[in-house]
């Protein structure tokens, strides 16, 4: 299921990514019930799955060659 992406960083002048806590991911909020049901089914097949904290880049932009996000 992994997909190879050819990424080029040509033209980037900088990168700034700032971790923040407490930001809601709109997709996750909107689909909470379906995500929880899917997770329960996945864990029933494999009890060793990890259900911990993740980092998501939800607000980002590319402006004049500078990539920034949080």
C-alpha cells in the first residue's frame, strides 16, 4: 500500500515547522465515529497495534520558496 513519491526540493529557500498541541484535525473530528469503529476492528485482528500519539501537519504553506507549517 506504500506509494513512492518523487519529491524535489529545488527552489526551496527554507523550512519552518512548529509543533503545537491542542490543534484539532478537521478530518479526524468530522469522522471520529468511523475512525473509532475502524480502529476497534483493526485491533480485534491484531492486538499488538500501537495506538499512541502522532504528529500531523495540518496547516502549511509554501510562500516564495519557504515551506512552513504547524
